[in-house]
C-alpha cells in the first residue's frame, strides 16, 4: 500500500476539463497501465426546476467530456502495455434516471455509452475497460444522498477485483448496488417509476 511520502506516488495537478492539464499529465505519466476515471460532479438539480443550464453543462464537461479527454490522452500509453486497463466510475443512475439529479443522470448515461464504445475500440489493443455501477457511497458527493450509503472501500474492492479477474464489462459494485441492480433487471419500468417519485425540491 502506498503511503504519503512514498516516492512512487507522484501527485499531478489535473482538472479533467482543462485540456492543457490533461495533456501535461499524459506527457508525464507515460508508463500508465491502469487509468481510473473517477472525477465527478453532481448538482442534484431537476432538468426543469434548475435555475439554468450551467450546472448541467458542467456535469457533462466533467462526467462525460472529461472522461473522453482522459481516455484519448492516455490511449497511447495504454496501448503500449499488453494487459492494460481503464476503469470508469459510473453510477446506477446511468441506467435509471433520478429526477432530483436529472442532468447528472443524463451525464452518467452518456458516460456509460462512451465506456461501451471505447471498450470496443480498445479490444484490438488488449486494453480491458471496466465500468463501475454503484449507488450512493460515503463520499463528499454521495453524502448528499439518503442513507444507507456504502463505504468507498466496498466499491474499490469490487472494482479492483474485476480488474484482477480480467473482466471487460460493466460491474455492479457493493451489496447495496447489487440489490438495486437486481430490482432493475427484474422490473426496469417499475424501478424507474419508483425513482420518478423522487422529485427536486422547489425553493
């Protein structure tokens, strides 16, 4: 396990919405074998009740275009190593829309579609692509969602287990996520109807 001060741990400034920072990071980290796209932003607003579209655009910039930018920038490094992998942190809201986080749901649906397309393109170079579907987790972002919440470690363990197992697909991380996913598989329209009752709060 890497600890603070370990010289193998090299922090880099990286705003995934800044093309110069993305390019600079890729130029420095040329030996990457595992790329984890975990940057995310959620405004937790409705599509119509939000005061404007600025937050929706920022969600797309971070959650979709940021992932695309990182993938394109690091594709050459991943191609140089057989057995390389990319892990995209998605959300169960990529499959089911939550009106109280409408535009975030849309950005994660876009990221899921991107993940599947990149997986097909990366297959020839032998790069594994894992998309992680998870429900609310005890993070700064997830803490704004109702309890119960999963621990980050639970999500990380399942995600890295998938990498080690050579899975190139979407995986459902954490027992709570698996329960929601089973409900989705059993009755996707029923689960969507239930989620659609969770409307944004009007100020």
